[in-house]
């Protein structure tokens, strides 16, 4: 990942494409994760079996359209903002100084905050509500109906429910991911790996460690977006069991390992192939 400031179109295109490829590989686990977090009494097996019984295998891809639509700009922003931020920081604030770890973390945080505010929050609300309509409501599922239901509830504010937690979560997540990715990529134990094999392993590793750090924020974000009222905050405040805030961690790790491995590999490959 070496951005020299003059070909940002490479980062935008490669980032957007990597987002689509990653999403296709991991969405069923994202679907299961959301249902588990909203109903802590459920588990992976029960959610999968009930969904397949009710809607077939395709049911595990319900609610994917909002993410498919947003995966291009979200991933494009993720990589291009990171690359540009680190370029600016290295050539202004830390000019003539070597502080790669701090720069990688700050660049990732900026990338995550931008992604959270501009793309992730509204589209995650639409996606989560679409899944909720399918499973616990008599309303028809679907992107357009989800948008309509959200707007009827609280206007445009409905689309930005959980914006602070989403943006903070993505800021911390992206900062951690880019920092760990670079650290792992340069480790000696990967020196004999093929070039894109290193990208996959480093991407998978940074994704796994990142979700362990941010899972409590992910639980809070999901609960806020699926329950459009303030009582959820009181409910979470009264929960003193740390295990509750790590509900869904297993399924997030399972999906993040291939998801981030594919994402970084596709991104690195396309950046090197695009003129």
C-alpha cells in the first residue's frame, strides 16, 4: 500500500471492487450475526436452521441489497481516504520523521470516521431494518419498504440512528486494522509467502483482532438501530455481564477472516494492475 498522491482513482476503483468481492463471501454470517445480537437467546445453529427452513438458502442473503449498494462507496472511501490521509500526514505533519505506526493508525481512524458518517450509518439502518421486517414484523421486507418504514418512524433522523457509535466503531476498527495489517505484512514469518498470500494472511489477522476490540460497540450499534427508542440504552446500562457485549463475536470472527483477507488481497492486486 504505497500511495504517492497522484493516482487516487486507483484507490477508489480497487477499493470499491474489493468491497463487493468481500461482501459476497461473508454476507450470510453478517445476517446471522445481526439476528443473534438482537436476540441473545438464539445461537448460530438455531438461526441458520430456522432461516433455511422458512426461506431456503436464499434467506441467508435477505437484506444484502443495501449492503451491496453501499459496499462500493464504503470500501472505496475506506481505502482512498486512508491512502490520502497517510500521504498528507507523512508529507506535512510528520515530514522528515518516521512514525509509521502512528500514521497508519491515524489514517485508518480518519478513514473509518468518514465511512461511518457518509455511508455506513444510513445503509446499516436500512439493512438492519430490512432484516427485522423479514423476521419479526408483518411488513413486507425489502430495501424500498425498509426506507419507507424508517422514514415514517422518525424522518431522516431514523437513517442516522446510532451514528456516533457507528462512526466511533469504524474509526477505531479501521485504525486498528490498517495498523495491524502493516505490522503483520512486514513480519518475518510471512517473508516466504507469495505476495498476495501475505495480503490475505495479514488482512485476515487484522480483521480478527479488530473485531475482538470493537465487538461491544457493534452490539450497541445493532441494538440502537433495530430498536428506535431510548429504552435500549437503559437496558444495556443495567447489564453487568461482559459476555453479553461479546454476543455475536464468534460469527464476526468467522466472517471477518475470509472477508478482510479477500478485501486486502483484491485491493492490493488491483492497485498494482491498474496503470
